[in-house]
């Protein structure tokens, strides 16, 4: 498969993810900025880190919920972590004199990836925690897990395409 065809398929898949609302413009911006092998690898790494982090947090939440004496505020805090990792906001630290320090590598690691469905699922779970509503908490946790499974499945396909492009670019540059 030629590089142009593969990149066209990738663009079509990205458009489908945007149209379905699985990802938002934040994700699209991350992908569009990455036109070198190193930057593509960084995107793949960022997505995989997101998967690992959210998997770990959801496991922690599930273990806490299985314990009958769980802390609602702790669960809400964990859900907010997922929300932040899924959000599209930019986090830039101000320096000593209030100047904005912008290091692309550092800022990239601190921003969410733009997983829109996950970002939208978390507030209902947080609301259930704030209201200390166990029934609503159970339903919304299932929803968050479902949205994560769908988002992960769709982004894993994206990662596979990115890896294929990376391999082709490396083999083309070595020839």
C-alpha cells in the first residue's frame, strides 16, 4: 500500500472519528501537527499513555465501588482525573515573572487528548458522587466504562494505522 493511500485512509478515519464525536478538534490538532516520524511516535505514545492511565483509574474506581464503604469524594476526584486526561484544554505553566513558558514536548504531555465521549461521560459520574447516589453511580460507571471501551477500540485502530505509516516512512527514508 502506498504512503499516499494509507495517509488518505488515515484522514478518512480521523474524519469519521470527528463526525461520530469520539474525538474533538483537540485530537485533530494533535494529529495534524505531527508530520514527522518522531511526532507521530509521540502521538502514538500519548494515546497509549492515555489508555494505560484511564484503565488504571477505572480499575481503581471499580475496586473502590466493590468495597461497600467507599468514599464518594475520592471517586469524584478519580473521575475528574479521567475528565482532565480526556479534555481538550491547554495547560501552560507561567514562569517566574508571569511569562508563558512553552516547551512543545512538555505541554504536549500535560494536555488531554481530546477524547470527547469520555469527557462527556465523566460529569454524570461526578454528579452521582456529589449527590452520594449509589444507584446513579453504578449506572454512570457502566456508561463511563462503555464509552472508554468504544473510544479505546476506535483509537487502537487509529494507532495501528499510525504505526504502519511510521514503518513506511522509516523504510522510505532508509532507501
